[in-house]
C-alpha cells in the first residue's frame, strides 16, 4: 500500500486523544484524532489503512455502536478498545465481535503500543488478502464462457477425457482451453489454480 497506515483515535476526552496521538507519533506512527464516533464516521475512508484506538463509553454513539456500524463495511480498520474499569464486560463483547484487544484506563504505554502494532499487522494482512482476491477476480473476468465452464469442471476433479465427453468436444480442444485458462489466471500448477478458485469462493 502506498498510503501510510494511520492510528485513528476516537475518544471524547481531549486529554486522552492528545496523549495517545503523542505516543503514536513518538514511535513514528501517523495519528488522527476524533472527538466522537460520528466525527470518525463522517470522514471514514475504507481505502485508508490503519487501526482504531476506540473508547467504549462516549457521548452520543458508543464505541460498540461504531464497531457495529463499521462491521457492515467490506473493509474497515481493526480496533483496539480502551475502557474504564466498569466497562470491562462491554470491552469483552467488543473483542468477541472482532476487536484485536481491550486495554483498561489508565493504560501502560507499551501495552497500548503492542496492541496497536498487532492491529496494524492484522490490517496489512487483511488488505493484502483483499488485493489478491480482487486480482484473481479480475483474471477470472478474462475467461470466455467456455473457458469458465471448463475451469469449473477441472476444479470438480474431471479429467480432460471426461470433460470432452461431457461437453461434446475433442480432448485436444479441452487441452487447448485448459492451457488458456492456466495462462489467463497465471496459474503455475493445478494446485495453484485450485487455491485461486477456493479463495474466490470463500472456501
């Protein structure tokens, strides 16, 4: 990704926002702070890599409500939940719903930094997978209807001879189509081809 990963800090306590921003910048991480969940949503850009440091209990929309809203998006930053002592059960629910970690206030700087780095690593992995998936879908779009039909039969485990009989074409024609499928998908082997199709199908 060309875009720099950003730590998005969402907390209605100005002191916390400033302290976390300074902490992130002190280790070379870009930071952007928001006073409310709605303020973050108003500027939300799914293409920006990074992670969220999110307070559970805020005026207006809560951290959990923001988490639920973002869960509807195909791509959104992983979250590190920051919580007061009385909000631990809420924070546990947030982790169960996909948050990377929860940290109690007052927090240790290194503990927060470690959680942020885990969240940034997860974001990089998810975005890398999303880019690979989009690339494979683009390659699949290059196939003709006949090539796609043959691909489906290959993935189903059919041999060239059986595919030829099923489709009423010669085995040499099947082999030619199969070679085009491998070329268009840039697959190096049958197992490579199978992995691509499984990734697209969510298997």
